[in-house]
């Protein structure tokens, strides 16, 4: 197993962040392997796979970079320049992140690909413009396969971060890390198992530690100059849009159908934008319902990056659960 040696200060300062680039790389890998293990992901893949196939058929060098640098069946090691460590901001722009790949010296890009290939590069990859080709291809995938869906994906990822942050504050790092797949867990004595691969332990004491959720089922690790280390892990949420929530009839009579619908939907953290989409109510109406639910202490809110996510309090859960045996109407 691969183990990172972490001191108390590094662990205490570790934080969860978002990465549009990491989400794009995960999607790029899934599109290349044509793997989708969930109905929501399959619907997305069916929608964008034709564009991906056409894009890559016109860019054979880019496709070879993806297959050798991200799939890497022989070595199971990503080309480091393709998976840079987070920049430190909670949610950097995609453009800033991909610029790091574009600025890679050509010699380093070739050297990184040699490691992932496990030997000399094929002739098609012996060139100096690999960073530009890779960055251009990743940017195109972002534009047609990820960016149109980013608001929904961001909400899923933010909800995962909030849930894990709550667990961290309640149960500590050991519990929070235990649920990160694949293969990551806290071993004690300053040892963090990163995956099941057999690599020598790596001392990351004194460095920055980032945990980055992605919607792809395949995670990875990265680091930069020995000062920033990151674990990219599959988040717990799913991409499939939930069905409209069934609102208990008695709750609708008590609160009004709109407010009851909002409260029912807050079983996991959601933004006002997501609530508008799910309820069909105007933004102003959702805002007024949330204000009243907050005042009644049936809901609470928490900032996650640039978004504010709302969720039910224990009192709100009690009110919902008390109605589960009653007839329902759909908002």
C-alpha cells in the first residue's frame, strides 16, 4: 500500500477544495474508456460521447496523450504534468488551472509521459508541443462535456464537502478519511494510506494537504514541488437528478405547498438555484420560504466557496419524519 507520513500541523490545516480541471480530467478518462456505472452518468455520457469521439478522431496526438498519460494501463501512473496539484483556492477557474498544464516545459512533459508509458515514447509523442496539445484538448472537453453541466456537478461536489466537513468536526480526521474511496484510510501514528499501490512511504510533513472530490469513480493523487499534496476522490453524491419530492399532505396544509416542498427537498444541502430548478418556484418565492424556515429553525445554511447551501435542522427532520405515514401530494 502507498502511505503518506503526515505531521499534526499538516493534517490540521488540510482542507477540501473544488477543481474544475480535476472534474474534466475524470470525465476525460471516463469518456475514453466509455465507462458509466450510474444511470445519471450514463445519460450524460450518451449525450456527449459522439462529440468526444469526433473530437479525438481529429486529434490523434491528443488521444494518444490521454491513453498513455491518463489511462496508463501498463504502469497505472498518470503523467504528472496532466494532473497538477490544486492551486490553493477553494474553486480556482478552469482557465487558471489548465494554464499550469500549458506552461509545462516540453522536456518535462515527455519525461512524465515516459514514466506513465513505462519506457521510450512512441514516435507520435516525440515532439515539443505536447503541453499545448494536451491543454487544448482538455479545454475542448471542458467546453462541450463539463462546463454546460458544471452548476449541477458543483452542487453535488459542494454537498459532499459539507457532509465530510461536518463529519470531520464531529468525529475527527480518522472518520472523515475512512469514507474516501478508493483505498484511503487513516492508519494512525501519522500514517495516511492513499491507495493500495505498492510505493515507498512519502513524507509530506510541513506541506499543504488538499482533498478534492470528483464525480468520476476513479481517483488519483498528485503533488507539486513537495509543498502541495492532493488526493482526488470519488464523491458520495450521484449525478442523476432526483424525482420531485413527495410532500406530505398534512405538512402542505400546515406550511403551504411551496414551503413544504422546499423543506422536503433539504434532506441534503442545496443552493437556492437548485431549489428553484427542483420546485419550479420563482427565485423570490424560494428565498422567502428559506427565510421563514431559517427563522423557524427548521433549516440552516452554510457557505461553501461562492455558494450558500441550505439543509434541514434536526427539528426540520423531525417534522418531516412525523408525516411519513400520511397521504402525499406532489408539488
